[in-house]
C-alpha cells in the first residue's frame, strides 16, 4: 500500500526562522529551497541552499547530513515531496509550510533580483 505520507514533520515559517537564527552548540539548520532558479532569482530567503526539484533526485546526496534541513518551496507542496524523499534517505529534514509565500507574508527577510554567483550554493563541508 503506497500513497502520500500521512504525516511528515512540518514547521511554520516563524519557527523555521527561529531555529535558523538561534545560536547554539550544534550546527544551525540549513534552509533548502527546492524552487527553480527563475523563482529563486525573483525572491529568496538569504543564506539558503538552492536544489531545484528538476535537479533534486540527482543532487540531494550533496546536502549535509550533519545538520537539520528545513525544506521550502513556493507554497509547500514541492517541499513536502522533497522532505519525504530526504527522510526516507536518512536525513534530518522538516517541511516549511507555506514556503516563500508565507515567509514574505510574515515579514521575514528576503532578497530580490539577480542572485550573486555563489548565492544558493551548498555550504562547503
């Protein structure tokens, strides 16, 4: 019996920002944006890693395993699929409900326009 996962760990955008900006001993969570590059260029959360869904199956293994991953997209459906895939592959991943749309509505920081060449790059280990 297969079907959509019944419950994947999810947090809202305020919790995602709180987890990301809280100083602690362990490495901070990494926000992973699974939108496509053109969406990313339009508006994005500063400091995220971009792994578009069109490349996700081939690139998810590049993501760090030593820190939690907070997965987001535009509204939450692509990130839910990506979160499920990551969890099934042993990652500590959480879906960010509402995605960039909710992030902007909450008044959280964003960048707009052409991205810097290294913006969206995965962190070096």
